[in-house]
């Protein structure tokens, strides 16, 4: 009887104190992003009801970076929990930065997929650059050294027997500034991505010279990564996040949601006069 009473008393105490214990605070997930809407991160959960776990088991905190090398530093210092890397930047993170415990947790963006749009390297339509060989002695722009577009530029130029800082100059700039750099004759080739490449003035005054996929083929432009220790410590919360992440992609990829999706994208976009009607995450051609 004493043993039974002790068990019942202990169970009652556990139920009382457990029921009155404060719920755990949602985990803050700091996730990086570089350019939108190529990445959905800044407005991934703009549609009410998509993120069923956001604010419950986690709170998503998107953080903007100019390029993946800066994200590598943030992951190293513990200031970033989930980082989008590409095929080249992931290798740099593991080999050069020593992040051997980095793991891929979700796919994000592929480039070089037939029938789908992607990044482009563009020059002035009426300018002197007609072929890649004409870039000798010119100024080329990437968003950041060591990123996917930087690798594509360097490999393409190397195939034409040209090296950076010997045969051409390569500089860095924010994606949002690429159009003005080209149209104001401050650079000869720029990296154009959605939605900036969709600007009608930019389209009218520039032309495609080559694409990253012309050199790299089909490749992973971006996928989400996290360190093994972080995954082990927060596995259940990450499952909640990935459920919401997949749900968001399904919503944005549904053609019936295109008009509403573009409204979310336009609302998040700070540049005036940008025409997003040509853009859609399910755009082909």
C-alpha cells in the first residue's frame, strides 16, 4: 500500500507541476538569403496559414547577405543557423572553412534545367561586346567573390584563355545595383537575376551574352544547410520548419496563386517601378 501510495502521489505531483510549467519558448531560427524572389525566404510565409509552426515551435528570422562567403563566416561564428549554399560555396565551406559537420537539409534552386529561366550574364545591346572574347580588358561584375556566379565567370573566361586581374577586371556589387552599373557604363558585363533582369528598361537596353549553366551545366545554385550539432539539438523543430517550407513551396508553385504570390513579392520589393508581372516561380521559357 505504501509503495502504491507513493507512486500515485508522485504521479499526481508530476501532473500538477507539469501542467503548470511554462511552455518552451519558440526557437529562433536565423536563416540567410541573398537575392529574392530567386529565394523565397523573405516572404516564404507571407500567406497566412502556410507556416503552421512559425510562432509556435520556432520563429523564423531571415537575414540578408550579399553572398555565400559572408554566410560561411556567419555559420562559423554561430550567428547563422541555416545557410543557403550552392555547389561551389558548399565545397568552400567544407574544405577551406573546415565546416565538415555541415549537412544539406533541403533543396532550393537548380540552374541549367531545360525550359526554366535562371541567372544571365548581360551586356549592353548596342555596345561593343559581341562575344566572350570581346571582354578582354573589360570590367565584369559578380555579387561576391567565391560565389556561384564568380565561379561561372572565372571558368568561362578561363576557357577563353583569360584570367582575372590580368586580362579583365572583376568587381563586386549588390544584385540590386547590377542594372545601373551596366546602363550607366560603369561595367561591361553584369550578373542579372530575377526580379532585376525583368525590368523592361533593362531588357530593352541589354542582351544575353552567356549563362552560368553554359559553363557549369545543370547544377545546384542553392540548397539549405545546417551544422550537425544544430540538427541534433533541434531535430523536432527543424521538422516543423521543413513542413512549413514544403507547404510554402507548394503554394507558390500553384499557378492559381500567381497573382497573389506576385503581390507578396512586390510588397517586399523596395525598388520603385519594378515590373514583376513577367516573373513567376513557375515561369518557363
